[in-house]
């Protein structure tokens, strides 16, 4: 999903279950599937998880990392590119972020995304196109993709 380890996923699943259980009394059926409610709770849990993480490596772990490990520079560049992409994603409007996460990162079918977002499949496709264009522009790669 959107976490690094199985343990993180288990912790988030527990958090989502508890938050959903606590919020179930506030849930109102508005013609939107219950899974959309659960997705929203999960999305907020993941965001909270990322916000609470420290982006630095503890000194003890940094000392254990070999300086001459093959691909270390490449791995660092990959991490920097991912960080830049996630930062660019975070600067997009919320609906753009949501459609990119659902369709691109989680590979949720368009019809299900449309249902969760209270929209039509065609509108979701258009929104995804615009969101990806905005992301490319934010990353400075718009000309390359065109």
C-alpha cells in the first residue's frame, strides 16, 4: 500500500479499525458506499503516520551503512527523486492527490474511485489527467511527457 513494512501496515490496519469503530456513530448513509468511509479513515491514518515519522536516520544506523556499498549513490538518488515526487504531490490540490493515490499508487479501478469520490468514471479520468499534468508541471517534466 503506502507503507514500507508489513509491520507498519498491521499497525495502520489496527489504527483504522479503532478509528472506524470510534467514528461509526457519526457515519451517515448518504448513498456513498461504506468503503468510501473506511477509505477516508485509512487515508487520514496514513497521512498521520507519515507526519509523525522522522525523516532522519538514527546515528547508530548511519554508522552501520557502508560508504562504498554498490549502488549507494544510486539508492540515494532514487530516494531523493521519490521525496521530490511526494513533495510535489503534497503541493497539489487535495482532489488531485486523492485521485493519483487511488488510481496510480493503489491501482484502484476507475469505477470504484468514482464511487468513493462521488463522481462519474469519466470525471475521474479527466481529473486524473489534469492531476498528472499538474504533477508533471510541478516536477518540471511537463515538456518531456508531452
